[in-house]
C-alpha cells in the first residue's frame, strides 16, 4: 500500500512540474508582456523601463527558474494591478472557493449516489425515468441561468437565502446548489450503470446464495464495487468546481478565486493569472492522487499495481 | 396437511431430503418462451451424491438456481412438488427462503475467479454467512472459518483469512468456496460444475475433497457436470438431462453398465479410452444438434439424433422402469437395457 502511495506521489510531482512549464510558456506565447502592461499610451522608453523593472529582459530560462523557485516557496511575485503579494490575494480568496467547491460536491454526492442506486434497482420505473430527466436537464441547462433562476425564486420571491455575498454560510447555499447540480448527472449515471453492472456479477449471486439480506447484498457487496469509478469522477468534478466556478462566483458575487482570475485576465495581471492556473492545476493533481489512494482502499486489486 | 408432513419427517427418516416432481422453468425470450426445464422428476436422499449430467443448455444450471430460489426475476417456475425436508419451496416466503439459503442449502459455483467479492477479505466473506444465520460471536465465526479453511486443505489459513480473492489461484478460491458452503453445515450442497474452470490436476484434488467432505459431514450433494469421467469417480446416483428433461436416472453402477437411453449410450461412447481409441482414429460424437427449446417440443426431444428412432418417437415417451430404481424416458428402454443389445453395439465400435 505504501509503495503504491509513494509511486503515485512521484507521478503526481512530475505532472506538477510539467504543468508549471506549460503554464509559464503559455503566458510567454500570449505576446509582449511589457507592451500590454504599459498599455496603448506608453512610450517606447516606458515600455523599456517596464521590461527591466519586471525582469522581462532576462533570458526566458532564467525568468522561468526564478519564477518556479519563487512558486516552490509560495512566492508568486506582486500583482501588477493590486500592487500587493499575489499569495496574499490568493489566500484571501481561497476559502470562499474551497467552501463553495466542497459544499457543491457534498450536495452532488448526496443526491447522485442514492438516486443512482434507486434508479438501478428500479430500472425502468418512474423513479428511474425521473432521475434520467433530472440528468438530462442538468446536463443541458447552463449553470449561470440555473443560478439566476435560483436567485429569482429563493432570494427574490421567497427570500430564504441572500442573493449575493459570502459573509455567511447562507450565501453559499444557492451557488452550491447551482454548481452541485451541474456535477450531479454524470455521477448519478455512473452510479446507476455501475450498480447495474455489479448486480449482474457472480459475487452478488454468491452473496444471495449465502442467504444474506437484500440490504447487505446491495450496500455491502454491490455499492462498494459500483462506487469505485464514482470516486475518481468526484475528484475530477471537485477540481472542476474549484477552477470552473468563475461564472457562478460572478453570478452570486462571491469573492473567490474564480472571480479573481477573471479580473486578473481582463487586467493583464499576469503574475496573478499564472499563480491561479498553477494552484488550480495543483489542486487537480492532489485530488487525483487522493482519488487514486481512495480507490486503492476500496479496491484491493489496485494496490498491487 | 403441513401437520402430516412434519409428522412424516420425524417418523420416517427414509423420506428423501429433496423431492422434485414435474419441475418446469420457463424464460421469456425475444422469440417466445424458452422452456429451459420441462417437467423433471428426481429426488436426493440424505447424505448421497447425486450427479446431474448433461451438455450445456440442457437445463442443469436452471434446475439448480430454481432449487436455490436464485432464478432471474422474469423466469417462471412451476412444479407438482418441490419439497426440501418438509418445506414446500414453491409456497415458502422469500424471507424463509433466504433463511434456508446458505444455512441448510448452499451452493458452489462454476467460476471461482468471479464468485468471490474482490473488495472484501476471505475471512470477512466466510464469516458473514455464519453470522447471518446463527447467533455466534465474531471469534466463533472466525474459528469456524479457520477450521474449515484448514479442512479444505489451505495452508497458512490464518494469513489467507486476511487476504483478498485476487491474491489466490483458481483452485484455492474454489476451496474457499467449498469452505464457505460448509460454514453453516448445510444438509444439501448444490455444486454447479465446480471443477470445469480448473486445471485437470486441480480438478482431481477438488473432486476428492468434495467426496471426502460429503462423507465426513454427511451432506447431500447435487453435483452438476457435463463430464461423465467426473460422474464415474464420485456419483452415488446419476440423473442424465437432455433438452430440459431428465431422460435417465440410475445408480452410478447401473448407468455405466447398463445405460438404457440412446443419449446416455451416446455420451458413454464419446469418452475416449486409451485402450480402445486407436491413434489417428476419429473421436466419437453424437451427430446432430440439440432441438431449440423455444416453443413446444413434440415427441421425444432426442429422436432427430437417435439411431433407434421410428414413428413411435413422435409421441412423448413415458418414464419406464427398466430395473429397480433405474428409469429411462425412451420407447425402447427395455430393449436397450438388454445386455445383448449393448454387446452388439460395443462390437460395432
């Protein structure tokens, strides 16, 4: 088991290094940074000044290594726009995005797994068809539109939750529902198909032949095996929620990482963009690693590999 | 009625453990109804080894699943009598049925590679059957599992208890399945081709083991196989199935020495014997194919493949008694049972 964890961690680290290279070179490819920082009215001398101030006149390799060395120490430089440390900006916004992501995932899991299990057990019944309808709607509906609908219904009409802001937990409920609903269909369908497949397995027949109660057969013997691919998907979905919550954070005016990224992009605030891209990528990597480990805990066959 | 049968059970130990009369299993398929089992009769005495023989698709597995109550939900089951030690399996509730399963009747499956749950340790899977049916402590269940693992010939049993199925070979897994079936000391074990998926050397070991355990624990076994070689080694009695029917039942000895159904005779001829089969000669086979069991089968199901068939065979043959406890479903049963006929046939080989 520990050998497995060690191997996976090594792989994760090499992926992280590759991503840092990619993330740095993408910005280099996006044009002359000094020109865009200076803006359209800057003179040639001012642009030159910016170039030396920000160290953009150094060789690319040197720029990369000094940036990476900083990044390893969690120092991503200063924001061009806010004129403060990038890390401070990120640390300030991160809890909002994390809370939103974890709440969304919790909602998605809480809805999708029971619904997927019931849909598989009552295949073709009204509940299966209803779950299918929910899945199709969830996949087809743009989440900003769903978010706005939630605001109109629960914030404006019923006034159960605030329409915007991240000051209290109530502010997170509607955006978490909007974001979680987006992740629900895929996880529900995967649970359903996994359950259908596993229920046909020989070991389920063995479990029934032992006279085990239906509940034991379904929850101990079937669900444990059916849920393995769902774990991997959930990790990816959480990564997506952390990185892809830009729209929802904007709709609900949450001061999270997504909003910061969107602002930084529109203001050519490159250090911030670079830092956020790298941090989100690292989250993905860590989540994938955790999913791998969790999968190995659930499925002993994976530990040997 | 039920009162009477319980009295019978206690006063007459001679009554069979399991008796099956006119068992039918129908499965809806795309083209109609598949009559997988078409009215079969047999019984199992306490502590005996009954072999159910037949080729694939003859309804052996459907019969065993019907007895266990594990048929697919869409399957329809009918019988005049399906009685397990005084319990009517046709009318028993699903709850009572699951109380019997694993406790008084257990099953061993064909595929040891997939029959165990990959996510749980062997110890866990062994103990759960016992703890489901009996009020025993974790420790007692563990000890019972350990004892049985050792008894089925697994070394380092304590360590194996903590291992997962993928860490064991097919032969070892089948031993675990046998131990699992014995956990609650059942009266009847149904073994559905338990050696088919194993290497020949492992097959022999598993057969020995099953035979030994059956005698040691006095468990009745229904051993399902397509391999007459296996039957010869372990069976007390044999029921030969063809196209969803039992076409011949006899003691193992009688079946091998005086087979009285053309299909049984054909099967026996198909066994290659080193002394009789010349190098380069063709292996024997029964010509033709099994009739489709979708929709009704008229007359004798074997007649299109039978050398003896004549116009009589368009009517369904009755079960005929050719000797004591030796029945054959053939119009020519008495002729075929006559040793002279057999000898003549062996000469033509």
